[in-house]
């Protein structure tokens, strides 16, 4: 049974608590307000956005929706339900750490409880490990520096770009 949070701070704390349970956390991806409410009614504990799902639903490709449009879509999902929402924030819509930090600021302003940042560019190449680390450090400073303890997920996209070297994946995750 889902436990509903009332404030953004409550939602973020709830999302963090859900990650600490001794069972898998299943977070479905609504594609609009109606499916957000439907999934809430089915008893899910949290929701997540899908950048690809939204892009395809408006007739474009993943990584082709701008930050403002994606955040407006995410805000609609957040407003539709009291459940915590975690967002696929792609690569943060910019290469520079400052761009990623701004995306986290804007995500928090949109009401998100959490979000993920890819270490892959829109053209599907990996950022050098030092750059990937600097981008996540900038995001973490914003994510954990305010009233809301935003749940930040740093993604390692090696397998998506064809790099099956598990040691390289682990190195990126530990950086």
C-alpha cells in the first residue's frame, strides 16, 4: 500500500526511505497526469519519468526534448499525485558541471523528489571519468545543499554504449 507524502521534503524523504527497504523498489513511468493518477491508485509507492517515453509520446526521439519542455512535463506528473517522483534528467542538458547543477535546481523547483544524471552525451559517447565525476559533484552540491534532500542517482551508461567491461563500469560508479 502506498504511503502518500504531502510536501516536497516529505516526498524526498519517502523516496530515500523506499530505497532502504528489504525488497525491490518498483517505480513505474507514467506518461501524463492520468497515468500518474492511475498508477497511484494501483498502489505504487513512487513514480518516475522516462525521457524516452515522453519523447516518443510527442513524436520525437530520446535526447531531443529540451530541458524546459521536459521539466514542464515532469511538473505535470508531480502536480498530479502526492507520490514522490524521480526523473530521468538525461545528461543534465549540458556538458558543463554548472549546467547539470542548474538542471538539479530546476528539477527541485519543479517538485521532484529525485533524479538521475547520465554519464553519456546525447551522441552516445561517455564523458571522460574526471568530467563525469565533476558533473555529479556539482549536481550533488545542489541536491544536498538545500531544504529538500533530493535523491540523486549517478548513472554509468557503459553497457548502453557497448562497453561490456564490468571493471570499467565499477570504476565509473566508484569515482
